């Protein structure tokens, strides 16, 4: 393993992300972490600016982890491991970078005179409530720092661990705008076990929606990804929307599977093993690039919106924070932090 993209000499043209001697590698011989390696670092920046060309409806993110034990075979963030010279397949699932100083660093950056209190999105690159959070417990400190500054934020997760921080979320909602979304692309149990093997089941995620809603925290569902030919039939879409509505979600927003470099290769390997008959159909559907064609996206969106109306919930609407996965995060540069924080920027919504 090489860390050349993470640690650089201080004389380099690009500032180091952390000191070369600041990496501690650990493994834990417990069932939930067996086979997982954690690389603990002390990051030099934590608030990241989304690239200007991005289509995302937010401009700033906080990501306390890199890599994800959810092991979703389609995860677009897999390419981020290649920036660190780490494997984008099994390595992405099992080599987890932990920014152990994330809460204290965030507190410092939020206190900067040049930070104007813009909305911060979390969980849009890798899940901030993946299994590693159960051990490192970074999110309580992060939420507390945001709450102390009344800084608006949103969270997107597949993890049930967010319920551990329920009281913090309730307290934060009293002083600032918060948004919580849970990702549930389908309710098919067999599909879940193979395509999202490290995640809580869709039913448990919908229990999160139900619990948050019952405690006064509105929760939307990002219906993502809708997987072509495996989870996109009208019957499957209807069943998923019905379950989402019954869980008390405030909205449902569909997002069709996209296959960017890094994720595409790993997903194709999975497809070859589990559904080889679909390889040609995927080649045809995604021959134009990383995204399914517009006609297909419009068809899926139309059906989901029709079913949502039938069950009494709506799609995302302007004026609320929409949690959509961000573009793959490249190594952060500390240009927007404590000593030289970012200039104010207007949050844009899709």
C-alpha cells in the first residue's frame, strides 16, 4: 500500500493532507470487524467544497471516513480509493480511512471568521453511519459542533446507527435546519443480500424512517439505486414506494443506478457472477457513459411519482434539502479551513 496521494512533503506544491507519520493502522478481532483494516489519520481539513462542475444540490460536505464496509457493489465512491493508491474493489470494502480528529477539526473550521454558516451535507460520499462509526463514534462530536454553531446540515444514510444520535438530532433541529434521508432503493431481500451485503436490511432502514418520524424528525427516502432489469419492474417499484409510504417518509426521490469508472468495473464483475444473462443489456443501456439514458430515467421517475401520489407522499420539492450522492471526492486540500476558510457561497438546489 502507498500513501503518496495522502502524505506529501510540506515543500510540495500541494499541501499535505496529514503528516507522513500520522497514520496508525489497526485491525480488530471481533466478528463485525473481521477482515477490516482501519487506517487512523489526523486530517488537516474536514469541510470539503464540492467541485464547481458538480450537479449536486449542495456545496459543502463533511466526510469522516473513506471506504465503506457497506460493500455495495454499485457504490460510485469506489473511485476515491484509487486516489489513495488503494484497491477500488475489496479494498474499498475493507480498507477504511478514519479521520479521528474530525470533530475537533470541524469545530475549529466552523469558528473561522470567514465561514458563513453554509449548509453541510454528510453521508453523500460514503456513509457516516457505517459499522466503523460504532467503534470510532465521530458523529456525536460532529453533530455537537454543528449544533453549537447552529449550522444547517443534512445526513444521508443506510445505517441504523443514526438512531443512537436521535437526541442530538432533536436538539439540533431546535436551533438550525436539518435534513435526514435514508437510502432504500428496493425491498427485494434476495437482491439486497447480494448487492448491498454489508448494510442493514431495507426493512430495518425503513424502521429508522419510522422511528425518526415518530420522534418529530421528518425523514425522506432516496430511492436509490433503482437497478435496471433487477429492481425496476412496476410491481417492484410499487412495492417499494408502498413500504416507504407506510414507514412515514415525508418524500421519495428515485435515482437510477449510475456506473462511474471504478464502480462500473466492480459492478460488472458482480453482474458476471450473479446475472451473466444481463451483461449485453447493461452494455446497451450504459453505452452512452455512466448514466442510463434520459428516456429510461424519465420512465422510472414517472412511475415512482405516480405510485407516491397513490400512497399519499410526494417527491422532493424545492425549498427542502435533497440528499443526493456527490461526485467522487478527490483528496481534500486544506484551502478552506481554520487559517484560510472558504469564502461564502450560495447553496444551490436541483
